[in-house]
């Protein structure tokens, strides 16, 4: 499996407050980003996997909503997260 509990703990430790901080916006966006990157690679190989394409679209929308919330709440945290994840070019 591409996303085991050890990888989740690593993501939450790096972007959240602690290893058990699963609720902060930063840790959720980082987890969505990791999953989106994985599904994007999957869809490059399997172009007709429409179920995965739909779930990818929904996941991107969820991440966008979280980023919009963070932008409105604290612009400095938003900018730091965007820079750390490399989302904007």
C-alpha cells in the first residue's frame, strides 16, 4: 500500500504540530497533496480509470477549500505551507 501509518506519521510530524496532530489544516493539506501526487502518477499509467479520476477531482477540491480557509484565516501560515509543499510556481 502506498500510504501506511508510518508515512502518515511522517507527514503529520513534518507539517503539523506533532505526530498525532491530524486535525490541523497544514497536516491535512500535506496529506491531500501526497495522495494527489500518487493518484496523478496512477492516472498517467491508467488513463481509463474514471473512478480514480473522479476521486482525484474531489480531493483537489477539498484541498482547495482547506487552502482557501487558511488563506482567509492566516495569510502567513498559508504562504509558508504553499512554499513548503511547492504548490505554486
